[in-house]
C-alpha cells in the first residue's frame, strides 16, 4: 500500500478517537506516538496480508484499548482491573436478569 487510501485515513481517525478513551496524562505522554505506531502497523499488515492483516491489527487494538484504558482509569480511582471486570460482570448480569425477555 504505497498510497494512502480513504479507508486507511478513516482507520487512523477512528484509532485517534479511541486514544481519547485513555486517561489524559497517558494521552499527553504517548498519544501521538500511539497513533504513529498504529498507522505503521496498519501499513505493514495490509501490505503483507491485505484486509485480513488490517483486521488483525484492529483485533489487537481492541484488546489493548480495553485492557490499558480501562485498567488505567480504574487505577486512577483505586480499583484493580480484576475488581473492575467483576463489577462489570455483575452489572451486565443484573441488566440481563432485569431486562431480558422471560
């Protein structure tokens, strides 16, 4: 992929929006570098494996964003990642039990 395609630009914009999920201090320190690394990974993956490679990068991004952004925010308020996930699981169970059709 030698030229920048509209889908590549949109992907970078979407990733830049995901970076906003990270705490402000982390964004200020690493945000630009994270976006640059994402763009490089997407270029390389798409060059080697086409859209399948790009999807692999997005899969990694999804997991990394969830783990890092969520755990960073939880740490700020003094909750461990495991406790946060347990609370999220309980909340989801509550909503499922309350609002699921029976």
